[in-house]
């Protein structure tokens, strides 16, 4: 799923929301978390080695070449993994799942294959299957931080935020201050309705070497959810032009107003009510 400027994901189109739209407040958090910042918690490419940095035409050409190689030799593990990764980079998740499912049948004990397969299932909106596969993608004796982070993302999709945060904590013991794990943890706190903790964690993530656009835009998201709209726009402008940054934040404003959830979100914040209302200002007027 790609998010650039005004190209927002409509609420009903998102697989997370189809599975987890249990309340208006949850919808508000999920819509924001999945529409702004590259959908990091549901799309795991940033921790699994996508072909980021390439232009879209270059990415597509690379995927086409890998597809030709795969057609010639579908049993080559390295080619199949690379092709599936390229497909995930273009959000062709169903096709990536099909390729990795075939590979997992051929290599049922290969943790690299199972890790890629589980992450692709999560990208494709199949979190229960992803959780089962990822359980076998590493061992307690040899934990893989990227698999732990993927398990956290899947647990968040399934609504078990406490378990998700335990997975992220385990990953951070292996790779302290890893920005994408911190970013996922921050979004998990937001989904747990702990906005100040979410902001602090995402501030830490954005300060790390290797922090990128999804990390910074997730921070902008949480700032907007807290009503800190000027700060959110300032952060968003680090990666977007001023018009698109303003559009992102304006979309969060509209989402809050249209779903009538601001008072609920305020009540979840540990700050005094008057401080939250000061940030909100003109939204409800």
C-alpha cells in the first residue's frame, strides 16, 4: 500500500478495518495508522529488505526481470525470494503469497522462507495464517529480530496490543533503538490508546540513524491525533511538499470530526482535558 500526499486509503478498503472496525475510536486510530506514513504496521517491507529507493519504473523493470528468471527456474530459492520481495515492494501481495506458499511447501523447515512467507501473509491481510507461519520462522535459541517485529505487527492486527508490544521489546533487545521496530511499537501504543507514550517512542524512532519517511510520517500521524497539528505538518514537510503535508493533516482532522471520536480520544490521553482542548481548537467549531 502506498501513501503519498492526497492519495489516502478509504476506510472500508483497508483489510485491518474490515477485520477490526469494532468501535468508532478504533476506526479512527486504525484509519490514521494505516493511511499516513506508509502503512508501516501492516506492510512489513521496511524491516524485511524491500527494493526501496528505486523509482517505480525501475522497480517494475526489476520485478519483470526477476519474474522471467522465476519462470525459468521456479525452484530456485534465491530467485523466488527476490521475486516475492519485489512483488511486495509493488504491493502485489497475493502473487507474492502464492510464490512463497509454493516455496514453503518445497522448503518446509527453512526459516528464511517461512519468515518471508509469514510477512507476505501479513501484508496480504491474512494475520491469523501469518501468526502461525511466523511461529516456525525462528526459534527461542536463535531469535530473528525482524520476525519478532513481524509477529508484533500481526498481533497488533489481531488486536492483541500487549502481546505485540512484548514482541517489539524482544526485538529491541537484539537490535536496540532499531527505528522501524520503535516506529511499530509507537503505533502499537497509539492503537492501545496511549498517545503520549506513542509520541515519545516515535520521537525516539525518528531520532535514530536510519529513520526514514515511514518513521517520520508515523510520528506526524500521532502528533495529529494528539491535536498538535502544526507540529504534525512540520514533521510531514520533511518528506512531503507543503501542500501534501497540509493535506495529510487535514485528512486526520476530517476523520476525527466525521467519526465524532475526538472526545473519546481526548479521554484516552493522560494530559489534562484543558491542554487537549487547546490543541484541538478549531476542529469542532
